[in-house]
C-alpha cells in the first residue's frame, strides 16, 4: 500500500503492486500508520487511532464517519448507511461517497455491501474487498474461508 500523509494526518491509502521502502525522513505519522496497518493484517488491531483527513462534501464526510462506526468483522448495506445518514433514498449518494473514500481499511468502506449481501464496488478490486471481509471474519469468529 502507498500511504499519503502530511505531518499531522493520513490523507490517502492506495493499493499498489509496487513495494517501496519508507523514507527515513518520512513524517512520524507514516510509521504510525504503517505499524497500525501491520497490526491489522496480523489480526492484532481492530480499531485505528491514526489521525486521518480527507476533503469531501459535508455529506461525504458524514458517510465516512458512519463507516468508521461499522464494527470490525461486521457488514452493513448501502441502505443502512443511507438511513443512518438521514435519507433512505440517498443510497446512490452513499455509494458515491463510499467510492470517494481515499483511506480504505482505516475508514472501512469494504464493510458496506449490497442489500442482498452482494459485493458491490471497491477501489482495490472486489477480490480485495472479499479478502478483507474474510480476514476480519477469521479473526473475529475463527472462520476459515477459501479464496
């Protein structure tokens, strides 16, 4: 993953196939973010505490806040998020806001699925979304899945 940050906040995470060595002069927040991501992937972290900041509309920021409230190992539908955001007719807007989230995993947009439990859209690819959901289920419930 590529981490984009200022001295005070993580602004984006991007899935990448390229492995880079972090700069020794990188802001402290980068090493904190990297450590927390490693703990997440090792099954030792369920909640992130690294400071994040991303630009968006008030509605997008509201949706992103609701995403942070989805418990580790659980999923909700786009309709659930729309209702929590105050308008059940805003399902498409919720999907759009979810897709504009630049900080996946930390702001867990992968935990939002279709009303019929289908996987719908993910910036890192549906296979990554499925992997993240399976990873969290395995850690939470001890469920082994084949992928």
